[in-house]
C-alpha cells in the first residue's frame, strides 16, 4: 500500500471551540497529517491534500507526491475531550474505516495514532488557520516538528493559492537553544513541486548570498535567528501557486528531531 499523509487547507473560518483546545468541528477544513513512524495498511511517509466538505460528511484527497493515490470517501470527527478527538476516514477505494486518535497540544496541532488495529502509525496533525477572503492569499506561516528516522525522509506538504515568496527553514542544531535534545545534526531539504525542484539547502550559510537573503527574510517575518556556520538548512524562494512537498533528511545513518518552518515573506 502507498504512503499516506494529508495536507488540509482551511477554506472556511477558523474552527470553533467550546471548552479546551480540541475543535468542535473540522467541516470545510483540512490539516497536514504526516505519518512519522509505524507500519500497517499505509506506509510511513507521503503527502496529499484532503478537504473535508463544508456540508455533509465527504472528503477528497488529492496527491501531492507520487507516493499517494488521489481518492475520496466519507469521514466523521468527534471531540472526545478538552484536548482529544477521533477522526474516522472511510475510503471509497479501500472500503473500510481508519480511526485516528488525536491529542491536541494547541488549537491547531495534534499528535495522532492509528487506533483501530489496522496499523501502528503515529504522526502529526496540523490545522492551518485563517479565513480565505478575496484579499487574503498565499501562505502566512506553517511549522511541523518531526523525527527524521535513520536513513529515512520526512515529507511534509504545502499548498499555495497565489504566487508567494517563502522562507523555508529546517532547524536541527538550532533547537538545542530551546532545550530540545536528540536533534538531527545536519538536516537538509529539497523543495519539489510536481517534477520540478524549486529549492534545496544543506548548510544555510554555506554561501554569503544565501546567508544574507535568509537573515533578511527571517528578520522581516520574526523568525528566531540561526547561528552563522550552523548545520541548519534554509532558503528563500519565489513560488507560483500550486502543491509542494519538502523532502527532509540527514546524513547517512543519522536520525533526530527537526522543525520545518515556512513563512510568507513580504516583497
């Protein structure tokens, strides 16, 4: 079976919250689901864009990478506690439901585990907030924290609805300043859209030009600074509207935590 992850873009106002931080509903919305470990009916990595219907109970999944098949089905979402919920996706292709237990750490992000015995996948679930009004286009900011497995790749996805200049950063060593242990020593990324490579970075300050552009963009958007000469990765790139994936890896045989950040940069 092919790898599976979903990128959901909000197409309606932010979710409403009664008490606690788990949303009451995800109707008309979506989130980034990145499987970071485990095995089962789906493989451990991949990316796709899924949108929950504003009315009714259907969803549609569009592939962002060749490792995911576009498909559709029905879903249910149930808030089970102040910070917990269960999302059940029933694929019309596969024909039986997949139950995801969600534990929210903020109003828009949660960890998840595939909970109904069809696998052992675990990963991240990130709602991307905002109301898409006519004057509101492009991406403001997103972040995904994940563990890159030894010899493996983490593949988050993102969707831009308008041409956008973005700052893409993958922090590994920089996270140690915040007390994070077990970070990836030398992260690198490749940003792809369809069959095209749009940007890549290993060491963010390996050229003066890249260091200058990354520092200027970071200051403009309020990103915490990287130390010059660090092994973190970053690049600034102008992108057309479309679907993108960011392939994040480390040196051969290494593993550790990373933080992917994508900022919309003012022109």
